[in-house]
């Protein structure tokens, strides 16, 4: 998946080749915290193909269903290249579409990461841990409240 010219990519601690040093920071965080990921998988939601930046695979305790992760790197603030400015409007529109579809998916959880979320190791660690805790709480809510309700309606 992704770019075929590996010389222009950044190799991470997990062995993935990612598109930027910022993506490498995120991928390295997943690896250091024991999350198994697939970089740029092709997934299908509602008959449409998408390529999120990562798919975090479920495990026995902390990830209860697959998590789609997008790093919105072109939305960084401050001085950026002209090509970034030229692509931003379309990129922002695509971001909004992806977020809406990912968040409404019944099969995946979703984390969107802004450049400001990973400015420092501390801010990235705090943001990512908060996101993982939030997703675990939502999963517990679905198991305790939603699944019994859906079962009673189906019966």
C-alpha cells in the first residue's frame, strides 16, 4: 500500500515505511505501546474503498474492535509549502467525508490526529492514551447497554 518508492519514505521501529517524520512518530508510538497496526490498509465501508493511515488490530484487552486512524498532516499550522496550501481545501473536504463515514461505521472505531496533538512526546502520549480510554469506554457501553437492547428488539 502507499507509495512504491521506499527511498522517499521513513522507516519506523515497527518496520513500516511511512510518508513523513510525523507519521513515523505516530507509528513508533503504536509500536512502543504494544499496538499491532497495518499501515495504509484498503478497507471497505458501505461499498466504498478507503485507505486510512492505520488500522489498529483488536487484542484481548485494550482494543476491542478495529480502530481506523488518520493523521491530518496537511492541516498543520504555521509555515507550509505552496503545494500544501494548494491542496488544503480538497484535503479538508476529504477529511470531513472520511470522518463522517468512519464515525458512523458499525465495524470500526476511529481516531483522528491533528498535528497539534503530537507536537511533543508528552502531548502525543496524553492525547493517544485519552483516545484509547475513550474508545474502551464506548466499547463497554455498547456491550452493556446497546447489545442487550438490540437482542431484545430482534427477539
